[in-house]
C-alpha cells in the first residue's frame, strides 16, 4: 500500500514494485494523479493487481478506509521477498515542504495568530497514523508462526542542511517533522522487530520532483540531484532485504551516487560529522567545468530554451557593451588589413 503515489518518488516506487509482482493500493489527495499511476500499472504491466482511492493522510478515517480497501481487495497487507507471495508495500510517502512562516509572528486584533502547522500534520502526524495502523493491519490473518516478511518504510529527508539530522533556517516545521520521522522509526524498531516487522527510513537529497520549488531547482542547478528511480530502489531494498542488520536503519542518498546505510549502532554524534563531511565534498565538487556543464543543462531543463537563450543573448550583449572599446579596436584592425 502506497500513500502519496500520484507523482514523483511515490509514483516511481509503486510502478517499480508492481513490476516485481506486488499488489499495490494507492492513496493520494491527487485522485487524478493516483488514477494515472494505477492505470499505468494496470495497462503497462498487464495486471489487475492495483487499486486506488482518495486519501488525506491527516485524516484518521481516510487512512483506515485505505487499509480496509487493501484488506477487502487482496486479503492481507504484507511484503515478501524472493519467489514467495508479494502483496503490499506500506510506505507513507506523502509529504509537503515548509508551509507558512513559523519564524514570523502574525497578529490579528492585537493578538498573536496560531502558526500554520500543516507541515507537521502531513509529514509527521500522517506518518504516526500510518505506523500505528500498520501494527494492526500488518497482523491481519497472520498466524502465530507466520514468518512472512512485513515492512514499513518511512520517508525522511537529506535536503541540505539534512532535515532529519540538522536544522534548516526558516524551515523549522519541516525540519521538526523530518527529525520526528527519524525518531519515530528508531523508537518503533524494537517493538516492530519483536513482531517480525521491518522498519527503516529513506533520506534522499533533493530529487527532481514537484515538491521542490522552481527557485530552489534554479539554485541547485549544476549540483547532482538524487535520481527518482534510485530513491524508489532504495525504498524497495529497505522493505525487502531480510538481513536483520538492515532493519531499523537509515538509508541516505545525498547525491546521484550510491545509496549508503547508517547502521543502528552509528546513530550517535559521529554520524552528523560523517554526513556533514559528505555534504561538504558534494558542494566542493561544484567547482570546475563539470559543474558549469551541469549548470547549463539544468537551466535549460528548468527554464526552457526561450528563457535560457534570452539570458545568454542578454549576457553576451552586456559583455559586448562593457568591452566595446576593445571590440572596436579589433574591428578597426581587421578592416585596416
């Protein structure tokens, strides 16, 4: 079952996991997008093992209804690797960026106005609802000695500075929610492990999805983003790898390179230093010809050919005007020849 699969990482993961034979149930506020993902699975993969319906992750009743749909349509909610039965991924993927201005106090009739908490509601309380319900629904029709692999995968963040690990200026609500997701996973791991349920968090760097605003994409131009298919692959790996050492851990994708795992025993101060060093290396790689090639490529992709061409022409004209005397000297010299 996948919450938030109308587009981006959620859509890619739902399609990938369905290609491996999983039965997929999609819940999303974007019903049109969810139906398109569902249709892609049904038609492209020629399978009837997908369903979707509207789901607001901040609504307890909507989440119950989505779980009930999964049970009614396919009988159980679980995930199994290898050649055994594969029914569902349970991945609460829905998320939003910073909403409102927590750092700025607003007033109405001389009194402070309550801050907008929708970022917390979606990114944290929605995940809390999901994981709480998972404890029950993952056990439906499960025998005492049933060793079927079950999994819950949560989506944290690696957006710089790493929102699940460090603070974000003017992003207090987003950082708080993503810190909360990591803390929730770490707290639930012992209990989930006792119930033979895997749990992990995925922490991608900025990926090329709709949640990233255009101004941020322009700012990041030239810096390699986390590829959406690779993030989806990390989610699938986190859910299906039966190795106990990969349970209760975090998987980080801080560029377009490999995924790396933070083991449970390394959730201590040292991991912050490691992440900071990797991020610094990433930013330092922005220098040089490769960076500028990526910069032009990304500007072209984000802004489009007309805007980029106009910017280049404007820049060239500005340079030409600033160096007009030098240019005229060369022209006179060429004409005199």
